[in-house]
C-alpha cells in the first residue's frame, strides 16, 4: 500500500480512504477525527466526531451541544478500529485536550501532529513523540528566525512592567483557547496572586479549565460597564486580541498594550499592531523544536502542512529525509 492510499489531501482535509474519515476537515463531512478545539481545526456540522473528551467538551462550549450528529470520546493511547484502520490519539502539548492522531494500516503508520509545542505547560498534557513511518508536521513557525525564549522570562517582563507602572493597566491579548489560560497560569506560577481581569469571551473556557483541575486563581470580569477607570489601575487584563481594537479597551487607565504570541518575534509585526509590550509566548513548536521532533519520530518521510512549508522541507532534504509539502488550506494561526 502506498502512503497516499492511506492518507491524502482533499479539499475537505486529510482523507483516509480505507477508514473513510477525515482529520481536521475544513468542511462538513460524514466522519471527522479532530486533533484539538481551535476553530480552524474543529468545525461544527460533521455527521460524527471522534476526539478526546476535553476537545469534545470544548467544541460543545464553542458551538453548542449539537455541534455534530454523534460524538465519540477517544482515550489517549487507546486503539480504536475504524473499518480495519487502527486509530490512536496521543498528547500534542498544544492546548487542553489536544492530540496527535496515529493512523495505522497494513504495517504502515502515519502520525498527524495537528498543532503542537514542546515547552512545558501546566495547562495541558505534554507532547509525546510517536515512532512512525511518516510524520505529518505543522510548520507555523518553520523558519530559523523563530526561536522562542523561555516563557518564564516573558512573564517576568510583564510583571516588571506592571510594577514600574502601577497607575496603568496592562492589556494582554491572548487567544481565548489555550493561550489565555496558559498566560494566567504562568502569572500564578510566577507568584502573581492578585485578581486577573478577563474579557467575557474567556469566561466559559477559563471556567472549563478550572473544572479540569487547572488552577487559574481569582478571575474577575473586566466587562462591568459601571466600573470606573481607576478601578483597573495596576491591573492585568487578559482578553482576545480583537477586543483591544474596540471601545471595550477604552475603559482602562492609560493601558499598556501587550500581545502574547510567537509572532511577536517579528518586531515589525508588533509595531504594526500597536503592541507596546510584545510577549513571545507561543503554543506552537519553534524551528529547533520542529527539527528535533522530526528526528525523534524516526520517520523516513515527512509531510509538512499549514505554515512555512518550504524551509522545513528543504531542511529535511539536507538531512537526507524525504519530505513534501501538503499545501492544505483553511488553517490559520488562532493558537499561535
């Protein structure tokens, strides 16, 4: 069996003909296997969805309980047979519930990484390298310029600024699923025990994280219309990046704009976004982590998707590893 007979790209997403399922399809399909809850990977309207229980819960919070015809939870490491194809889910370290998906048939194993990171993160299970014949890797930060600093150092910069400017508020833009909760937990681990003020868009997901045993500390709403500006002097406010471009942000006293993202490595991008305090905190692997992970899997062939595909393909070729880009469309950087 050729590898392309087991998995190959279609307009809907990665398709497995013998198993008759798609991985992270971008259009409604009969059977979908979902790696994680970010909206560019997890969409509503499928006939059936197989994912980890946490991903199913998150999809329910984001889309409503009827987001799919039927759902089936997958336990990490457990093998499930779909039309003779062995499927298993393994931690991806991206966000809560995220998983790589292993597809095995007739002695050939392909692992689809979904989005992943290799840094320690108290808000989700750590990535586990899976030995395979073909590894499908994301390449969001697949250029040598992207080398993420320790997240503890970035949080220390935020806390230093908050201490230097106690009369001002710090508005931290962070994606609603994963990044926001990670930033909150990093602040707690750094010893910040004051209330954190959150935008209403983060409330449900943050409460779900708390229900899963992830302590985010005291979270207060930052959306109270009656609140005076000075109520937020010295406060750290966390919200989705889009919220800081509208009237909601004007209620805070002389705010310092922050953004937690791997893209903050590019100074011009931070400048264009009006970010005063860029925080290089990413939920994706950086260049060194991508290349190290490829070697750890022992895969003889690498398929590269949604990101800077060409540079990583070229690196593989120089290392003597067969590689090709998949050119999948419809995947953005919601969880960068």
